[in-house]
C-alpha cells in the first residue's frame, strides 16, 4: 500500500500505520481468529512512529506532518473495536 502512495510523507504514514501488529501477542490473537480479547490497542504505535520519523527528519513542515500522521491514524483506527 505504501508503494502506491504519491509522496514520501504518504508512504511514511502508510508504512507505519499498523506497525503495532508486529508483536507476538497480536500475531497469536490474529491466528486464533480474533475471538479472545485484544492483547493491546495497536493503532497508536504506528501513529507515534510516523510522527517521530517526521520530527526527526527536521524538515520545515515536520510538525505539520507529525500532526497529520497522528490524526489520520486515529481516524483510521477509531471505528475498530478494542
């Protein structure tokens, strides 16, 4: 999905958005069909990672892109059950 993005900023946001699923607990949860309670909320991890990447790049609009990353990730994950 990130490869289909038009800009580097979009690629960063898309590449990071579900990075919180890269835990053993989440993978076990997904393998059992999501029937047990979620081991953790995964959405915030990707948002914070993308925001940190933007801030570390130290571009003139880094703060704006960090805010965008936090906002779109929260919007994307807001309709998901815990």
